[in-house]
């Protein structure tokens, strides 16, 4: 089975497929899933109904018949409980024949790395004594938090895939938006009728 993915950020283009495969590998080890290269849309486009509709249609064709689609976006300063349903309504109106889900990371995707910071010690030059900040899901600039702790700074296209491959999923579950992401990935990949 294929899962089509639409992302907002450059780093998520490589990181999200890794994340999806890790979640499914841990929770549904017998399930074989392919994630074609994601389609990236800037925030201005992903939040514009006509652009999101066009992207969903494109991804539906790219992923293949019946493939579910996941949309990943950072909440930034928006309320995830409002942004997610708005985007989902647009996406479903474009392709009501598909299972579609919207993952809204509280503040930023990188907040999930902050929640599991101790599992990233030493990677990309992160300190060997790194611990998760207590307010990981409220830090407005998670990328900046990481950059301040890395000798060469944080480069999403380089560092995000490395972190996605290594961060502790168990520790990241302390972040509510990661927990919702994980539940959505599992639900969309294995609908209840097909649950194994």
C-alpha cells in the first residue's frame, strides 16, 4: 500500500516518510507501506483552499488508486484544533473517495525532537547531556532552540531526516501533537475494518 504525503517544510520532505515508516514498523511490523516522495507546499499555499485542493488531487494520482493521504503542517501561532479541521474539510471536498488525515504539529515539527531531546544526544553536534525542555510544545522557535545547541546550527534539510531516523518515539509521546500524529498514521494506514 502507498501513503501519499503533502508537507509544508523542506525538511519534512525527507523526514516525514522516515517517520511514517518508523511508526508503522514499530506498531504494525507486518505491514508493508510505501511513501512516494512527498509534495511540498509553502504555508501560504497549503492554507489556500484552491492550492490545497490541487495538491490533494495531484497526490491522489501520484500515490495511486485508493491510497490514503496525509497532510503535515506546523501550527505556528494558529490553534491546531481549528487549523486541522479547516484543512481536512478542504482536502476531503477535493477527494471524498480517499482516506485523508491532517497532522498539525503544535508550534513546529521540531517540537517532537525537543520532547525526545535526550535520545538525540551527540547527533549533529548536540551536547552529550542534552535534555528535553519542560515546555517543549510551547517553544515558538524549536528550530532556533536546536540551532543554539549545534556547533554548525540547524539545517532542516540536512538534520531533520537524521533526527527523524533516531529520535525516541516513546519520549516524543510526551508531546500531545506527536501522539495525535502517531494515532492518525496508524488509523489511516490500517483502517478499523482492516485492523490486523
